[in-house]
C-alpha cells in the first residue's frame, strides 16, 4: 500500500550497478505458530519440520540490512505474528529505519493494550483476516471459534485510528457470500477489502478439490464486486485477486523471481516467494549464515529463475515472455513436476490440460451447499501439527524418489473436531 517507485529512486549504488533492483517488499514471517487452522493456509504443509525461530537480535539485523539494500515496505506475518512478544520492538525499529509497516494478522491476541503500543511504536496499518461474513463458515474454515473475537478486534483497530485492510480468501464455500462480506467490511469502516481468490499452494493445494469453485460462482462474484465498486466509490477500495486456474495466461508471479520480493521464513530461510520452499533442487540461503545483500545478489536460489535463460519451450521463444515471465515456478512444479516448465495455467503449455481438468471437475461437482459435505466428498484437511507431520512424511518420501502423493486418506479427517479454541 505504499508507492514502491519512491524507494526505487533511492536505490543503493551497488544495487543499481548490478542491474538487479532492490527487494522493495520484505515479508518477515516471524513464526509458523498459529492459533487458527485454516484449510487454505499458505504456510508450507510440512511447517512442523521447521520449528526453530530467529531471535530478536537476528530479526533486527534482517530489518537493518534489508532497509540498507533499499527495502521500503515491510509486512509482519506468520503464522500469527502476535505470538511473538518482540513484535512491538521490531515495529519500533522498523519505524526508526523508515519502513512502511503492515501487520498481517488473524486478530487473535490483538488486545487494546497491544494495539496502543503498536500505534505508539509507529505501525502504519493492519490487515485483518476473516474467513467469511457468517460465524458458521468463519469458524468452520479456521477450525476455531474466532468470529466474534475478530469483530471485536476490527472495532478496536478502528478505535485506535489504524487504516485497516480486511482480507478474505475466497473459494467455493464463501463466493456466494461476497455481497455480505463487502457489507461487513463497509460496516467495520475498512479502508480496503482484499477478496483473494484462493491460490492453490500449501494447504490450499491439499484441499484443492474441496475449495475449487465453479466458473459460474466466480463470474457472479465478480459482477457483485463491480456493482459495489460503482455504488461505494472511494469509501472502501475493493481488490479482487483473480483465480488463475480460470485464465489462459499465468500471473506475473511476484513480479518476477528475485525481482522485488524477499521473504524471510521463521527459521531464517530467505525465499523469493512464499511457496518457494516446496521446490526441489534449490538450497535456500539462511540469514543466519549470509548477509541480505549476498543472499539477494549472489545466492544460487535467488538467481536461478531471474532473466530468461532458464526457460524451456514454449516460453523460451514466446513473444509474451516479458509480460508474464513464464508464470509461477511453484505452480509449474506442483502441476508438472518441473519448476522450469511454463506455468500450466497458460494455454500454450503442453500441460494446460492439468488445469482444465481441475476446473472441469469443479463444474461437475457443482457449487455445493454450506459446510455440509456431499456423500462422496473428501473432508477438508485442516492445518494443524498432526496433519503437518503426516504430510511431511509423505513429502520426504517423494523427495527421496518414492512417488507418494499426499492423499486425504492418510491424514486426520476429523474435520474441525478437537481443534476448536
Ligand atoms: S492462513 Fe489461517 S492458519 Fe494460516 S497463518 Fe493465516 S490465520 Fe494462521
Ligand atoms: S508460453 Fe510461457 S511466456 Fe508464453 S504466454 Fe505462456 S507462460 Fe507466458
């Protein structure tokens, strides 16, 4: 939500000389711990493999080095970043360094006292997630009883004078509620509403069959958004993040690998995108061992998919390659097992049928109704430690050469039972 072109004008000299721009956007994933258990969580399904977390001094060094390199926008994320009791100290340092800061939170733990300290320490804005406009679906999808709490937190955020982004991930279950979700955001006084159609990585990929909407649901929701945009003007800016499975060209993922985005995972692994850890054959540098400047400019992982030399056909000779840069490397790997392939969302990809088939199956399944499962439907697999450990074992099997696609049958199918708070 800040003008990154301003930061580009102040690019450090060594960055300008290398021809690689600075990491304008730093995402500090402070912890993978989270009180919620979202079915679409973007954290790695094997997050339990990475239990260690950077300490406060290490995070402070990351902030200083990234800012010196030209980073301008800083997101504090997770998991739930409020589970770190040094969040306030990190926010204060970020303000002192001149970052524009954003707290990305479920709201759990955001007390009035903490809001006051965060305000005093210079936090610029807060992104609060909701799973739906109804208590039933919000609580089902997060496998927690948090709807009422989130409503209270939204009021407190506004009472403390923060600009607020309401974020809601969209999918088959809640797309029919888009009008109610917008009404909720307006009633709360949110300045921005991000309606983010599910991107199928992490836990969302595991639950893809359950979450994938029909094309009809999507088009209806888009029409509702357009109608509201005309009616409400600038009262609340609505972003509608397009679901790329329904497109014929891929997204320009992260604006290019190693182009503007630098993510740091809780254990210090530096990532060119949230999901990059799922890619085989890449060793991601760790901020404990390397400076941010060396990670950004010299590491193999950040250089691997920069430019065009890594591309295979049809991208290599495609006249559109400067527009989308071949799409998303993680999606190419997830759907074709080769991260250097064209993103199969593209209808020029020989693997495009893998995307079409998923959309076709969603159409056959239909819109479904509420949280009730059809008799032949797999239950949703919620993000929790037990499921993560099971899925992690299967991923290890795949990497060591034993094909073993994670299947719902091998995971905790007790839906939201036993995980409520
Ligand atoms: S998506 Fe849900 S479970 Fe995942 S980090 Fe965010 S709030 Fe926690
Ligand atoms: S072939 Fe590759 S570069 Fe061309 S449009 Fe498709 S994804 Fe983009």
